[in-house]
C-alpha cells in the first residue's frame, strides 16, 4: 500500500498541525484562558519526556551538570547587562504585588537565565582550576509574545526550555565550547530525524548580549523556516557586568568567558511536523511512547476469539521480554478499523495484527506506520523483525526529511530568481552578499522575507559573484526565508 500522502495537508499545514495535536492527545491549546499557553496531555508528555531524555543524555555525557534556578528574577539583576535587558524589555512579564501589597522591587518571570546564573557563578567560581563549568536546566520561560501565537511554535510560556550556560578561562576555550554545542545539537536533531541548516545570525539579529549567535533552522511542511536551536558566544559581556573575575594561570585576575545555548518545545513541534502525514503522527521509534501495538482481529466463529486473545498475549510477552514499549489493544467494543485509525493517528511505528489466519499458521502480520507496508513473519521471529522494522523506519524518516529540506534550499544570482523560488516552493534562498546591512534589508524587503543569516561554517563567495543590490563584490551568501 502506498504511503499516505502529505500533499493534501501541506496546503493547510496550520489546520493539520492543530488537528494532529488534539487527535493524538499531545497538547491542548487555545482553550486555556491565558493566551499563548497550553497543556501537555499524557501522550504528548511522554513524547516530550523522551525527547528531553535524549537531550539530557547527551549533555550529561559531555560534562554538563543539571541545575534548577528560581523562576523569579529581580529587576536589578535582569538589568545588569544593558544590551541584554534592552533586547528583552518588550517581552518581560513583571510581578509587582504579593497579594494586595506592592513589592519593594519588581520581579521578572524568567525570560532566560544568563543574568541569575552569571551572578551565582561569580560566587561559585574563583579560579581557572575550576573551569570549564557547564550548567544546564530544563524549565519554563515566559515572554510576552506579541505576534500570533501558535501551539508549541510561538508561545508565551515555553514549558520545555533547555538552556545551557558555560564558563571558560579563555576566548579560545569558549570557541571550543561553541563547537561542542553545535555538535551536540547535530546529534540531537539527527536522532530525531529532523533536518537542519546552520547559520550565523547577522549582528543586528544576534542574541542580546552575545558576541555572535549560531542558529539551527528547519523547513516546515508549509515552506516556512522554524528556528529550533541557538548557540551564543557571550564573550565577557555578562561577567564584566557582574564584576565576575577569576584568578588565571598567571595569577592575575580577569573576567572569564561564557557561552549559552538553548532548545525548546519547538523540537517536538518539528518532529511532529516533519514526519507526519494525513493520518496523523509518524514517530521515530526512539521517542514513541508505544513502539508496537497488537490488535486482535475477531474470527467469524466467536468460539475462536479467546484463542486469538491468548495468542496475542504470547506476542505481547515476547515483545515485552525484548524490552519494547508495547500495547495490546483488546478493547471488546471497538472494531479493528477504529483501532487502526486511533493508533495510526498517534504515530505508533509498528502494528501487529493477529487473526484466525495468523493463529492457524503460527505467524503475525506486521504493518509499518510510515509506509503502511505489510509483512507476515513467524511468531518466534517477532522481536527481531520488529527491531529491524524500527531501524528501517528511522532510516526512511531520516532520508525523506533531508531530501525534503535539500529540495527547498536554492542559490540565486538575482532577487527576481529568488522571489520566484520562494513563491513556488518556499524554503530558503541564498543570494550573494557584500556584507552591508543596508543591502540585506533591501533584499528582505523585496522578497518579503526575513534575513536568516549566512552559512556556517563561513562560505566565501565565488569569484565574480556580486551583490544583487549594490553590485559590489560579494563576500559570502545571505540566507532569506519566510519565518515563524
């Protein structure tokens, strides 16, 4: 059977995404009486947990230490780094009262944690001998988002914000940490089958208080770009603001160097969007709450049904003993077709069908969710076959998602060519660029798109390439796209 089409819902991705979240009981959004906030439902919470288990595993394995800081940040602390507070001044939620009594100082709901973490690092760290230190936390952050909010994509409460904060003896070691962070994010997204582009954000769009920002973006099914991760070299900006100095190898005191990097709920949105189809979710096996579902099919002779159920329980035990997350759906008043629809919408990688034919032949029928292809195997081969199928499903999802992204990144010599490409297939376009902000803004205005940045690692322009705005020799390529 051919794979369910994505074409029907690519044209109305927003409606599909909202439907998929509710149908699979992932995230209840729009009914909570505070705009930009939603509720993780049990099945969605399990997906979220497994995604961030991967994040924690990779961070822990590279010497990161998990911490948990308070939600409230005093105004004086948030305002310590001038560029930083200016970058967030229109997005901060302020707490001004305790009950009916005005507070003696305003308290911000955490928009991000560079300031409180730097403040405490200045008390915890005194010498280069204690470095590097790498902290992280997975917490809620709050930003007064004024654009149209979207479930998991653009929220006022980001419930799953992983922010890492590191301290280093030198600029060179901070640069090494930026490279490590980028490598970590590559591994996270690749395990989830999410394709990505890595760009250096332009200086006018970097993280407030950073020397520079490196960002990971993916291309959603409607052709728009979604930022899914950022890495910042903070330099000494925050350590100087907090007068945080350490004793160096030369016994002199100097300001240490810092980096920070974060990902959020958007990584779950990207998984759902990138792999789904018109039946609902298609989940990579590693993060699927249920990796295989067993569905008994009633026989024409009702006296045979208890034997089918017992046989299905044998299959259940076989998969459980092999440590698969498996469910036997033996609900008596629900038809097999309804069960298929229910579990397909939830993205369960493998369906195991067992009826009279399988009972009599000592087999089971396997159906893979990504293609709906069917395969009959012996019962004793079930664990090995399911394991092989899951590997094939991951490989297929990975290849298909990367093919989709590559088809929607194109390089052009003129604004007119780039405009046509964006109109026809969305995605990202690259144009030769002289490096001037004025020319970048004119390209963005002409394309009605956003400047995403330049390729990372830096890609010098080819000899003879010229900026399509001013005609000067290009130094690199500028990426532009429609963005969430």
